[in-house]
C-alpha cells in the first residue's frame, strides 16, 4: 500500500502574474474596453456575459477606433494586421479589420485579460484609505481610458439633453458609471433593447467627459 502523499508532494497552483505597471495597465485596459464595445448584440438579452478571452480578429466601422487600437497594441508590443474593406452602393462605408498573428496571440490574450481584471478592480473597488499617489493619479486616467474606448467603439446615443453610449457588456457599463464618478460627473445607467445605455447630461458634464477622454500627450511624457 503506497503511503499517503504529504503536503509537499501536492502540486502547487501557479502563482498569479505580477500586476501590470500603470502605463502598461492604462493601454491594456483601454484595449480591453474597446474589445468589449464590440460584443455582438444579445438578441434582446443584455445580460449575456462577454467572451472569456479577447478575440484575435475584430472589425470596426470607424477608422478612428481601429487606428487607436493599433496604436495601443503597438505600444504593448503586439503586432496587428489592418485590412480595409469598402462596401455599399449609394452609401459607401469602410470596415476596418484588425487581426493578431498566431505567434503573438498568447501574449496578446495575457496582457489584455490582465489589463481588464486589474483595471476593473481599480475602478470598481471602493476608495482605499491612504492610497498611494500613483493610484490617486492613475485611477482617473483609467476612467478616462474607458470612456475614450466607449466613445470610439460604442454606439453613440446622442440627444439634445444627453450624451449616451449603447453597450451590450454590463460590466463595461458599470465601469463607465464608476469612471464618470471618478471624473466628477454623474452618469445614469438604464437598460435598452438588447443593450445598456450609459449617459451623462448635456453641458458641463458632457464637456468634462469629452475633455477627459481626449488623447493627451505622448506616452513618454505622461508621467507616472
């Protein structure tokens, strides 16, 4: 009869990867938010969760969103192929397809998934007493990154009295509401048909969100 295995014989679970530094986190989190903006419609059920792993091919109908994702992935060291398809008869449109080569997909998935987990935790977690100066500086920057991604990749829902974003991803909607609060802007979340709508009021609140989400100085000059 073989002896019972001791605690030392049991395989240890893999240790979690170290947290991303703030600059890498901001870029990876923004990529993750852009991808979550592209979650397909849920057929009237906005509660369906987003895919567990980031897609290796994604299509944007706005060139600005595709170019921003290319820029972010380049800074993360992930190469990407960018193809443009033109369609339509009377109304011409462009479809921008970005795809990650097979050799880089594992690294791409790892950094994007880590960026989403860490960024979401930073924004949705409550205020931390005695938080470090970098955390106090970077949490609003993460909030701005989420709103920038939503404004580029989400569905605009603009009315005279609001600026709204249509999303099918409930977690991203919650991140935007919390992010708006960190930017000193109240935001509303309400269900739509097969989606969620996150909105801020027209006027000062709208301008504050747009100013925060505008692209800032180059990464090297952003500070820490």
